[in-house]
């Protein structure tokens, strides 16, 4: 987690003017009130119509006043908790947290190196890695359990995460029924639904369908989160040049309008329920026709989302540490650390996808460890330089004098771990020493570390009784879809 001081230089960084943000906002309002959107959920349409929206079949147009009211009622910050009930972090304007990504359909096998379909064991191992990584603040079901019924994979994912990870979790669900199963599991672990509402241990992700559509499934999940007080991000996953305008500004205006529609519905259901603003905007590569995760436009637009969230006084959902690379290589490192810096400068609060590979289709355990190392790198930059009489240390400078040596001082031994970034994998050895060690490369070191973690003495966070409750919920879901 990064927490900026109110007077920190980066904490004051704003790339876009208030006038530019107002232009995006006003365009989003025009989209909502003049063009409208398709809403495919009966309760959502009733809520909107009762509040003054114009509803014609599935076409809904909403006035600006509904957006204003929703922005006033939604909380500007709220806390997320660890599984033991302790606060992990508060999603406040000056806080940036980092987590992994979700549901990778393909996975690089840790032992063979082959690319294969993801499975539940990968999700479990990713949870173990995330628990180990100090710069990963929260976790997500990183691998898709293709070895389970796709209709119930989400509840398997949640159990895997909760068994091996004590940190907050980001969840996905196929439909509201799957989400209800996850809520039931979380409530069982928290001690009840009210206890979970008071100290939420997970955030849920739902999204509209760009351009300008809201499915029954997504809105059902959004409303369920509102009902149970589960923090939710209703993030527009929009692609410039495909599902959004080719201009980045146009794509952001459309994506923001979609997210604001979700906010209005959410707050009409439960005023004051925790909501997270988000636009996961990227571009379509016109050569390959795929949506990019690692390009400069992705980081640029997501940085804008952080600023727009502060404009709206809402916590924000962001992205960093993702790459279009298919292996651990130069491209991966460059794209990861770039997006980490843009997330920090944008001050997005809940930043996911650290460790994503292969254009959002592939994961590997080594990638999570690489993301953790790079996050530690950029966090040292954000930490800055403490300038006080003590840190300058004039008396020590005077004592050592001309031509002296600071290596031998107690001050150096006492403070170097705080002052210096100490990498685990990045090379700091000269060629001769590196060669004497067998010329180790970073991919091999990451692989060895991943094996060490998952094969070691791994803590678990489910009691036998709680695991039995989870299994009963999973069995109920299995029975529903096997009948």
C-alpha cells in the first residue's frame, strides 16, 4: 500500500485540468440523458423509472439530477479488511493499493513450462504466492479453474483464495447466484452477514457491455452487492476503436457514462452502499485486432480514471503490472513498471491485474513474483527522500570528515535497509561474481522461488468446520447445475 502525505509532490500531481474533466463529465451526462442506454434488468428499470428516468422498453434515459444525487449518497472512502477482521487499508483519495488479476484461462506450468488451460490448483498456488508477497496488498483468483464446472468455478475460486490467503480479495461471478454463494461463504467466515457488511473482506467486480448496454447478469450482481453492503466496482471494459470511439477522450466519456449509470442504479437500491468508480479502457491494436494490456494508452487512460474518481469523490478501480508479453522478458518488465508508475501518479485506489500476461489471457506464478519485485522498486521511488536534521546527519559528516568511510558506521548498519531498495531477483553483481554463481537468469530465479513457496510450509486460513461449510455451499451449487 502507498499512502501519500497531503503535501507530497506526487500527491499534488494532476495532469488534467478541472475544465477538461468537466468536459468529459458533461459529455457523459449528455449520453445518459439524450442517447440513453439499454438496461436489461426489470428491478433496475423500476428503480430508475420511479426516480424520474425515462424508460421505453429497455431504453433508459436519466436526468443529470439522478447522477448528482447518487454522487452525494455514495461514500467517498471506506475500509477493506483482512480475513481476521483487522483493517487492511482504507480506500481514501491518498491511498494506492495493488492486487493480482482474475481468471486467467491459460497458464504457464511451473514445472514443464508448457502453456495449458488453467486449473484450480493454479488458483490455490497463486493465492499462496500472493500471501507471501509483501507489495501485493490484496489478491484475486488468478487462474480460471477449467477443470471445474464453469457455472460453479467462482465458488471453487473463492474457497481456494480463502484457504491460502488472509488478505482482501477481488471476486468475479458468472451470475448473481454464484455471487450469493461467495457472499454466503464470506459471511460464514466473518460471523454473519451484518458482520461482513461492517467489515467487508472482499470487493466484487461487475461490468456493463460497451457500448451503452447493461446486462441482466451484471446488474443482478450490482444490486446484490448493494443489498448486502459488499463493495463493488462497476467498471466499463471499453476498447478504443472497437467498442468505444477511436479517440481516447471519446472512449473515456462513454466508459464514464456507463459506470455512472451503474452508480445511479446501485445507490437507488441502497443509498450509501460502497461503490468504486472505474473505466478499464484500452485500445484495439489495428494489426492484430486484440485489446492491448501493455501499451502507453492503457496506462494513460487509467491514470485519468484516478483523477476522475477524485473529481467525483469516489474510490477508483485501476490496473497496473499487466503485459502483452507471452513470457518473462524485457517487454514484460517494461510494460509492468510503466503501468505501475501511471497508476501511482493517477492515485488509483484499488489497482488490479499485477502479474497479468499474454494480453489478458495467460498467467504464471513467476509473473506475480516479478510484479511484486517491481512494485517494491516503484514504492521506493514514491517513498521519496526524508529531509530532516537527523537524516542529513551533519555531525556524522563532520566526524567522518575528508576522505573517511561511512561503511563502518553504526548509522549505516542501522539505516541502510530503510534507505535502500534491496531487490531479490534483479542483478546487482559484477560479471565475474555473476559468472561464478553459474550465470543465473531472472526467469530461473523466479521459478525456483515459486517452487520454494508452494512446496514449503504454507499457512492455511480455514478451520475444518469452516471448510465443511464452504464445501456444503459448493455442493449446493454443483447440484443446481448437474440436475
